[in-house]
């Protein structure tokens, strides 16, 4: 029996999804550009606090904020940390006491990198073992690179005029670090670096992905992968061959096959005309062995220059979505500075749908950082960077997700085809479907059908293109749901 939604007024677009994110008018976070922002529970009270550094708007700033548990932030420390911009920061427990310590680096004059120890209440003091190479326009990462149970530190960036570093410092377990000159990374110094750490080939060791320039005048450099051979020794992996400048890299398992896929955004070298012609964003699927194949047919809008990208499951469906911001290409404006932010929802297979009419604004020289700041079970987002002119911004958007995966048994419902153009078929194994409900991603009910069949059919031809949630209730009283993509 054919079932339809014709008796209901359907939304003309997915604009209701914007209700999921609302700008917090007075977040308490001081605006920063050329910034790095990191969340961690520094005082052990169960919520995520914030460290933010950068230009405010131009003078270097390094500030720690404490969260009251509902996403309201209060300045807690403005004196302990070196004040830096154009650098990096990373949390990690370096001395095994269970508290997140913090390394900070960047430039405000001479480049500097310092390690700070947490006393467990969020009070930090300079570590006596803080002899790290000072860098700027680089990144800082903490991970157990040699699999000995403690946090090591990777330092990248420019440390003096036209001299660049990629230095691994190994931890003895007490927070004392020694630079490993035999790591295999020393010859790959970089500038304007984006670095992510993840196990790319499933061997249980932390690998490294980078995008950067190799000199002040370099016009391009390959995105590089370094595979961990054990003991903190790395080899350069020739896959994939991606040329980018001023780029960013991020990793996540977008197709839920158990390995880390790679997202790259930035600009390639072009000759003449508008340099933004080379702006792009590309997704590469991992075969599980760190061999990457570029995905085709993605709806991504190319971005370049001082951009930002981030993965997060913004709608609690179990799949990693993407938020990006940066300067985009224009066919008509030479040397344009058109900024655009875009949210892309994962369709569950590693494909993506671009969601229009989102409230986010795009800013260069900034960050996109996701975190559940109000402890409501969904991912909120902080965006920093340059606003109008040289004005810095810090915009916290609260996620008001309504329908979460914890409310339903997603695996029980089978839908076909998905994506759907016209007719959608639904079954629940060995059960009779009684009620069908369709929602926007913000949890707004847009249609209900009553039926009494083991296979229900919905006419989706009148739906606008986008992503929806379909919920079914069976005669046995069970409720399950699935996300569908309307083409």
C-alpha cells in the first residue's frame, strides 16, 4: 500500500537546521585572531574549560577560561602563560598525575615555546623542564609517539629567519623531555604548518599528517604523511601526492569503516589571473593501510589562504560532519576577499550534503573548535579570526540538537534507496509498521502517516533536497529511525 506525505505542508528548505546553532551573545571569550584555541577539563569538575591565544586584536594574548558547566566562560588566568600569537598549543598529562598540562608556543618578537604543569585545580606553573625549540607559524602536538605510556611533544614551525623545524621530544615519563634527533622528522622542517596525529594504518602507532610551506618563498609543498615505525621513528609515506599551499588537514572516519580518512583544504599553484582559481577542498578515503583515494562528486566549495576546517558529529547520528571557513573563488572578482563558512552533513556513507542558510560567519587567521561546552550531549562550536578590517572575533555557537541517536534504535530500520529521489521503502525485520514520522534535523515534525504493513512506502518527491530523519513505530511498540538524503 502506497503511503505519502501529501496531506502535510513540507518545509521548502532545510533552513530550519539553523535552529540547531545559536550565537551566544555574551560568551565571555575575548576575541582573537592568528589564534589557537583548545578545550580541556583543567580543574576536574566535569566540564570543558578553554585556553585561547592569539592577537587581541593584534597584541599577543594567552588566556585561560573556566566553564561554569553551562557554557558560560570566565577569565581565570592572564599572567601565567607567555603571550603569543601565530603559534600552537596542546593539552596533555606529561607527568602522569592525571591532570592536563599545557604547552604554548608562538611569536611576539622572538619565537618561544613553554610547558606548564597543572596542579589539578587549573592553576598552572612553568615546568622546570621546558627546554623546547621556540617556533612561530607552526603547530604543537602531544601524543604517545613511542608507545611507552607517556605523552611526547612534536614541535613544528619557523625558529629563526628561514630556518624551520619538525622536532620530536620524547618524555621519560616524569615530564622531562629529550629531543630525538633520530626520529626521521628533522629534515622536514615547515612553515605555516597544519599538523594532525592519528593511527592511519591500524598498527596501533601514532602517525603524522602535515600541510605546510618549506620556506618563506615556497610556492607549494606536498601534503605529507609520516608513518610511525615504532619507538618514535618515522618514515615519509609517498601517498597521497597532494600539492597545496597555506592549507589545512584534518582526519576522521567519515565512512565508518574503522580507519581515518583525510580532508585537505587550501590552494594549489596557479599561473596568472585570480589566484583563488586554485582554491579547493578534497576528501581522501583511506583503504586501512594509509593508501588514499580522492573522493569524487563531493559538494565542497574550495577555500584558500588562512582557512579552517573541522570534523564533528553535529547532529548526533554517529557520522562525522564538516565545518569549513575561508576565502572562496570568484569568477568575476580579481583578488577577491569573499569569505564563506559551510556546513556539510555526512550521509552515512562518507558522502556529504551542503546545508544552506547556516548562521556561521567566516573569518581568516582563526580556528574552528568543536566541544560540548554546556554538557547537553551535542557538539557546540567556537569560531575565531579576523572580523571586519583588523577586528578580531570569538563567536561561540550553541548546538540545540533535539533528536539524538540515544533516543532510537537506528539499526532496526532499513530504508531504500538512500539517497532517495521519489519513492522510499522502509522495513523493520519481522515487525509491522504502524506509524511513520518525518523530521527536520533540528527535530521539527513535518509529517505523520498511519499504516499497517511490513513494508511502508513514502512518496518523497515533494521534499526539498537535503537531509531528514524518518522515525517508525511498529505494532510491537518498538521505535527506530534513519537519516535519509533527498536528492
